C-alpha cells in the first residue's frame, strides 16, 4: 500500500530524517584513520538514544547494529566490526532513526584522507545523481522518471555500474514501504507519483561492474569485481514542482570538510625538496 502523508505527518518524518542528518554529522566529525567501524556504530547509537530516538536498523530482521557501515567494495549492509579505518578508504554509512512513530532513512559516503581521484569522482557523480533523482520526484511523474535520472547520469554518461538487486523504497511508519524505487528504468514507467508520498531515494553505484554478491553472513553485499561502490540517500517527499529532501547534506558536508582540515593539520605532508 502506498501512503499519501498529511502535512503534519510529513513534518514528523522530517524530524526523524533530520535526526539521521544530525547523527551522520556526528559521524562526519568522528571518522578518521585508526578507529574501528564498531566504535563509529557505538558512538552513533549513543547519540541517537540520547536525543530521544531509536536506531531503526538495530535488530531489524536480525541486523546486529545501529548503522550499516560499508567500506570500499561493500555496497550496503556492512556490519560494524573491528575493521580499522585506513587512509584512502571510502566509508558508506546508512542510518535510520525512529521518532514520533515515524522513520527517517539517510546515507552518505565519506572519503577518508587521500582517496584516489577516480574514486572521488564516483562519489561526486553518485551524489549528483541523487539530486537529479529528487528533482524528478514531482507530482504526476512516475517512479521510472526517478530511476531513469539515476541510470542515465551514472551509467550512460559516466559508464558506472548501477546496482539492480537493491532499490529505494517508501518510508514512514514502517522502515520499508511501497513503492520500490529502482535506480534503473525508463521514463514514464512505474507507479504514478502523488504529492505527499515519502520515498527513500538511494543510488548505489559501482566504479566497475553492476554485478554484486552477498556474503555468507546473508547481509553484506559487495561488488563482484571488488571495485569501490558509493551510496547516497535522502528521505524525500513528492511535491508539485520537484521533490523535497527532508534530510540534509549541508551540515554533514561542513563537518566532513572541517574534520578533513583538522586531520590534515595534525598530519602535515612532508615538503618536497629539489632534486
């Protein structure tokens, strides 16, 4: 069943989505080489609960953590662990928060230290594809218009692999609701969009092949060629003119930039000497 949310319901979902934003902002300030992904998860869960929320993912169908933390070639659903974050890693952090009877769902991929230029470009293109998809989340468009916006920009313009096995979705009182929102498709296909529908739009884009594999834990999804993957997501409401993100990248980006500058100042690069 597809839900059309009232103005009051949308504002409650916005509060949950912005608590996810606040959590990812804390993550942005916390991330650095030398810490474990488990420590990131512990910090985030404490922050969510201290601010009156409940981690949506914790124990969801048996998932053991509050965050999905997916490193490098892991596409989504990575378990926080004793893995020590390294310079050059990319870390996708997917977070859900349940507050006021509604969920917010939101993801961001962080670049740690000196990341290869081709991987940074993957992150930039994936983030831009999300913005283009949100623009298409307007009344009387169809789900396929969102899907096409992602695929056309990432696969056709940049030759990246668009993951097909995992999709975006409706979000509200339940973490996953109808409709499904693939990141590939044709314009004009799929369910018609109506103002007040709330969607989690989430491009998952691979540097190489679109093919993925699920590991033996039944959760962790990795690229088949083990090349990096990026994941960005907003909780989005369908509007008349264009979609509106209820979550917000701006404070995350600001915290990420400040953290990068701080870590760079603590670890200055040696000056080059003349031959």
